[in-house]
């Protein structure tokens, strides 16, 4: 049972991250590849939501960063509302569209991060994590093609 | 970064990404060493040059950011799984990771002015929301019909139904109500791609894939409710659907996109449906007499290992001798057959030319080394072009190709602007009767009806020149051009035994784009160019000498500097293009806001690009002719037409009536 998780994670760019993400969800022990993909999309949604919370707080603590924070707000809303939704519906029937949505999530996160002046992003750790999770998720979705 | 080194003599094959405008002030500076006049005067002159050069660098560097960052095309592939990521969707996390590390990035936000400019003037697109594959194109009772995968609710994929539009000329469209929606269990999760077949009595059947309520892919039959309605507004789904379910050995999600049927010599109808077995792409074959019950052949139409799932398979005859289209059922000694498939793994459409054996429904390629789906096999288009489908236009005896042109931008931009995706301008497709080895595509003649004013130019362009071509507004253009490299320049290169052969190594994708100068290229047009050249999209020929001393010609579109935006994909697209003895180099370019369609050598090599300039928009979009070769002078003879908009109308009876009168 854990074998599928292990086998699947070995085919992703970040084996240990993949393992820790999937094993943290009890559904993973009985999931097929689609199920594992959906667990990770859930993680993307959770991380995106958490990041939106951090962005909101940063408006108060770093008001001079309003402009890049606005951009990040837009980008992360796209991740949580649009990319995640598309990935969930596409992963079951037409996985290439799920791949596109997951890749886009990484793009949105990177663009958000890139909008801050050097060293001033309040969410660098979170955007880096988003990119890593998207890389792993994408690899799993590609197994469905 | 700026240094006096930049003024030193440079070697023949040079790369200077910082001088992204491609202009070189004096080619002779490269071949002569620095002279030694009075030292004091030299120092002052040098100082002035240094300052001016530094200023120029600052001015151009902002636009050349993407050239400064060099990516591996496949990121940092180290494991087998990474290798599978390579060569896929060009939207790559890898590329953007590197960009976000580049702290020279200016923070960038899309505004509505930039976004609304992106909408095209004369390409097919719905009023809003998401579109993908072309479906069931056909000509009936005086109207061209176009159906398409559509999301009525959002600018991203989902809730897929069949959109519908009609036209008299494949250019001026009026949208119609949705043709089919997801109202049955057998298409509850999507009314997916399908094709039309005309029966002998002139009636129409439509076969399409439904994604069932359990996400199983099945094939369904539908037909017009009223054949007396030329608009074919209403469609009826066969009560006995689905007519085909995944056969044994085929997974429930590997069975989609049925083709137009053709008549076998036994008098039955035959269709093919793409699929896969493990990593082998295949095309299944079914015979039917009534489109309701089918017999699956034991043989496959064809299969190619390691190509993955075959989507949107297309299968049709082409004449070996005549430049015209053929009905899908035509067969005979003067005919070859094309097998085309869309590769799910790579999002690339590939085709191959071969021979069809009607007795057992199989097909073999003329050249197995470029079999369907192999990375080196032929493509309709070397840019952004997928899920394409042809139909036989019995009105004008043509075979016409539709292709889905997706976006290359971010989904937040798509959501903000409220739409996503275009269709290419429909193209005629014929076998290249001169080479016999490739198809030739060309925008349908009717697109010329959009041509407004034209300007004709004849000029000689020296090496390292950028020439502004004043045509007024430059966002909607049709350009036809003929180029010749001056004989002296060609002779010099061919006669120079020491001049390195580069044709074997060169590729549009990997050779650095249009700022990389060679002996005989690049030269062509730069479209959607800002006058500062900080944003521009060069479409060009690059002629290279091969090891056999023969010349090889490449036709590329370089979108790497098309936009300041850092959330869009900006590849260099293109391919080699066959040039036969005695032929001049010709290109045609259709520019229409965020899409550039380029056709080399009469359509032997075609490349579609999506570009999203932020500054080179509205009145600031300009056209340049350029020659970035080191030594060669070229002559260019060309016409530029302003293109009218097609004014595609939302559904109304008045709009239909207005179009009927045309």
C-alpha cells in the first residue's frame, strides 16, 4: 500500500517532499495515481490559502509593499480559485489540462515573488514551497497522460 | 558590464545579447584593428564612445532581459522522470524559477489597456471564455460550419460543450447558440471532440466523444434535428448512445476523438480513433454501415512505440499530382494518405505521408524514420498549434485545416481579460507536388478579402540593418515577401573552405534567436516592434552552410523579446524549410494582435506564435525589415497590407441575414 506512494514518489523530482506530503494524508495508502494527484492538489490549495493569509497580514506590517502585495494577491487568488479548480476537474478526465493548471500555479507563485524588491518578500519561503509542490504534482499528473 | 572591450574587433560568428536591437554601427570595425592616432585624442574619443555605449546598453538592456538569462531547454533534468518533463508544455516552472532569481526584473502588472489589445481582429474566437479543439467542421447549404470545445462559464478549461458558428467565407463568422451541451449521462463530464460525415443522401452524422458521469470516454452519435435548416441550429443525440465504449485492452480514458468516416471498397463506412497501449500510440479502426453498430478490426490503422496517447487523429487522402483537396473516401494509385495525431505527452501535432491498405485497414509511412509522433517527424506547424482537424470542402474542392491556438500567457491574465484561445486562420492543405515529402499549407484565399490599403517595397538591405517600414497601424497586417541573398555574398561563403559548416548544429529553438548573427542570416521582418526595439518579434530566414557545402535554410519566429512580461512563454520557434533549385526565399506573415502566423516557402514550413507585448501595442506597434547577417546583403521585395477586422458577430437573426447576403 505504501508501495504505490513510494513507487510514485520515486518518479518525481523531489522524492522526500513527495513522501512527506502524501504520507501526511491517510487517503494516500489506498489511492490510485489520480487519488495521489488530488491529495497534492489539496496541498497546493492549502498552501495557497495560507499564503493569501500571510499576504493579508503583510499589508499591515509592510504597507510600503502594497503594489507587489496586490499583484501577489491576484496571483494567489488565481492559484486557489482557478488553477486548483481546473486541476481537480481535469485530473479525472483530461489530465493535460490539469498539468497546465499546475504549471500555471508555479508561474503565478514565481511572478508574485519576483515582484518584490530584492530581499523584501515576506513570503519567499512559501513561494519556494509552492514551486516545489507544483513540480512534484506535475510529475504525478504526467503519469496519467 | 559595459566595457571598452566591447569596441574591440569581434570574430565572425558572434553573440551579443546585450545589443538586442541587432544593429551594428559599422561592420568594418570588426575586420580592422584599432588604429593608433594621437594618444590624447584617442583617450578622449574612447571616453566619449564609452559613455555613449554605456548609455545605449542601459537603454537596450531593459528589453533584453530574457536574452541575458540562458535556459537549458529542459531545466535541470537529472532523473528519468525529469526527462519526461522535458520537451513538454513550454510553460515551465524551470524557466520561471530562473527568471525570478534575476533581480533585474522590473515588477510587472497587466493593465486592461494591454490586455484588451490582445484580442484579435480577424481570427476566430468566441466573445468570451475558453475554447479548445476544433470540432466537426463542414460545409452545408451554402454555409461553412465550425464547432468547437467551449467553456461557457470561465476563461479556463472545464464544463466543456460544443460552441457553433457559421460563415460564408471562413473569415466572417456569426456565432450561433451552443450546438450540444452536457445533458446526458454519457457526456455529463464533457461533450468532447468529434467529426462530421456526409452520407450518400447528403445528410450528416456527427460522432463525438462523451466523458460519462464516471469519466469514461465513449463515442456518441448525433445528427441535425432539421436538415432543412441551413444553420443546423439544433442537434439530436441518438437514443441508443453510446455507440462505442472502450474495447478490451483499452483503458477508459484512452479512447477519444473519432474521425470523419470514409467508404471502404466493401461499401462500409470506416473510422479511426486514437488511443494507446502502455506508451505506444495507436489508432483503432471500426467499420459500420449505420453509425449505430460497429465492428472493430483486429488490425490497427497504425502504431508507433514511445509516442504516448494519440489524440485528435486525422486520416485523409491527398493527391500526388493535383493541387486540390480530395473527399475523405477517395482512394487510388494517384493518392497518398496522411495519418496525423496530436501527441498528448508533448502537445505537438505530427503527421506522416504513407500508403493505405483498404483490405485490412492499415497504413504504413513512406519514411518510418519520421513516423507519426517521433520527435523529428513532420508537423503542420512548428509553433503553438494543436488538436488540429481537416475537412473536405466540397464547395470549392479543398481540404481545409483548422488548428487550436492556445494562450502562452498566465491564467490570471486569461481570467482578467475574460477569454482564452484562438483558432488559426483556416488553411488549405495539399501534398507538395515538388518535393513529394511534405504537405503545403496556405491561408484560405478568402482572407485576402480583408486586405485594405497596400504598400509595395523593393529594397536592398546591407548587413546589420534595421529599417522601419512605415505602414501606419501595424497590429493587423498581411505581408508577402521575397528575399534574395546577393550572389557575391553567397559565392564568398560557399567558396570559403575555412568558413565553418553550421547547418547540422543549427536549430531555431536552440541557436539563440535572431540576435545571433551568421554569415547569411538572420534576415526578415520584425513585427509588433516598438520603435526602440525593446519589444519585437522577428520572423526570419537563417541560411547556413552544411558540411556538404550545400546551403540549408531555416525559418524561425523569435518571441524571446516579444514582451517585457515575465509570465508569458517566449520561445524561438521554427524549423528548416526546403528550398528548391532556382527558388527565391519567400515568406508570408499574418499579424493580428497577439497572434503571428508565419509561412515559409509557400507554406512548406509554418509557425504560429502567441505574443503579448506591453509597449508595442496600439499605435506603438511598428514593422521593421532587418538583416542581421554579418556580411551578406539581401534584396527584399514585398507587399504589406493593412487588414480589416472580420467583425465576428454574436448571435442575432440580423447578423445571420447580413452574412447571407454576402
